[in-house]
């Protein structure tokens, strides 16, 4: 019996180790398959990946650009991780980021405010806009049981068309032939923290939000209740947790994070609201949250990895003529392999269970 208990504990430890290794395995497999794709295209994969790495971290300017590209990915993925912790599948970060950028732009251009407070107003407005677009599917899910997946996808389209309409009409810079707003005042722009680069204060805000996420999820009663609702709604309700409230809260906080990312992107990288400024960050953030296993450090590392892929792909395309769309394939394969984690763990658990049964039968026969 003692042997069986020790064996069970050892197996549980191995399962946890395997679960932690799955993201690394997913990235490794995606890169291996990408190598074969590059070979089939008649290119040198070693040279391609050298250009990819150099383009991401080859000098201080490339590193700064990688960190700047990482910022919205990090903040959006932290927001999505909150909803995933509550077992809610939000696909709405893209639309929430758009609305956050819109609200931040409106606050910068049209709301009177002292210059030293304008940037805070922009970020607060962005968070409010994203929160509204998160709260709507949260309320519909909690009150009427309507799928948050469908709601958040539909709200992405609504956000896209709202921004497109405003940039073609009321908010359009009439001196420009593009779909864009007027330039934000300098007091509403995110300060650069490394001269002669685009690395801005938003990256520091993103790092701070990693700590906020950790404290919220792991150190507060609200975080415990969010995780409890995600584990078992019925048991949480029986324990006295207001499940409806925490479903709405999870999606609202998720939307607020994406809204902050949108406001930062407009303020720091573009200086004005542009059509399509999100560049699919909200969708990539889903992969980042899954790859990071919803842990603060995991999400930070995954965001840096995806930021490096985004920046390095341009260098790879120019240096080896490997299309940057290969990076989209790598990201897609990573998601696919990550989603196979349950299957891998189940196969591993089944094999170990059969082995345990065989040992127990042998021990019973000897007894």
C-alpha cells in the first residue's frame, strides 16, 4: 500500500512536470515543422532563423522594437488570462482594444484636462471603453446564459465598424486622405524611455500589470472566487459565491486590460487613431495566454517570444526571402499543439494507470 501511495505521488509529480513542459514542446515542434517548410521552399532554415533572431535582438534598436511590440501583446494576454481563469472563453480582445484606442483618442482630443493629467485620462478612458465591451458579453452570459464566445466575436465586428465609421466621418483628419483621426496633443503621447528608439513607458506599465495580475489572481479574495467559479460554478454557488457577479467581473477586467493596451498603442506607437491599428494583437494574445499557461511569468515570456517573432519576421523576409506569413503559421501550430495538452496528459495518465494495475495484480498474485 505504501509503495502504491509513493508511486501515485511520483506519478502526480511527473504529470505536473509534463504539463509544464508542454508549452516548450509546442514551440519546439512548431519550429521543427517550420524548418521543413523552409527547406521545401528551397531556402536555408539555419540562415532564416539567424535573420529572425538578429532582427529581434541583434542590437539595441531591435531589442527596443521587440519590447515595444511585446507591450500590447502582454497587456491583452493578461486580460484574457483573467477570463480564462474563470473558465470564460473571450475572443473579444481585438474589439476591446479598438474601443480602448477610440475612447483614449476621444479623451485626448475632446475632453478638457490639465496637460499633466492628460495621459492618465487617456489610459483611464481606454480602460473604461474596453471594460464596457467586456461587461456586455459578461452580463449576457451571467444573466441569460448566452455564449460569451459568440458575443465577443460579434462585438469585434461592431467595434471595427464603429471605428471605421468615425474615421471616415466625424473624427477624420480632413487634411489627410487616410482613415485616421487628428494627431493627439503631445501631452497625451506616451513618453519614450530609451532615446532614439520607440520603446515607451507602456512597457513598464505592462510589467507592472504582470504584478497586478499575480496579486489579483493569487493573493486576493476576488481572485480566489474567480478561480473557484472557473473550477466549478455549482459548487461555488453552493458555497455562497455570487457567480453572476464574478462572471461579469472577469470579462469586465479582461476588457479593461485590452482597452488599456489599445490606448497605449494609439498614444505611444501611432500618435493618432488609425483604422486597423491593432494588427491582430487581440487574437495573438489568446495564443500567448494559452502558451503561458495563465501564469504571470509564463505570459510574460510568451509575450516576449511572440513580440520577437513579429519584429524578427521582417528581417527574415528581407534577408532570406522567406515570407513573414510563416510566423503566422508558427503561431497557429503552437496553438494547435498547446490545445493537444489534455490529450497528451490523458494518454500519459492512461499508460501509468495500466502500469499500476499490472503491478498491483502481480503483487496480489504473490500474496
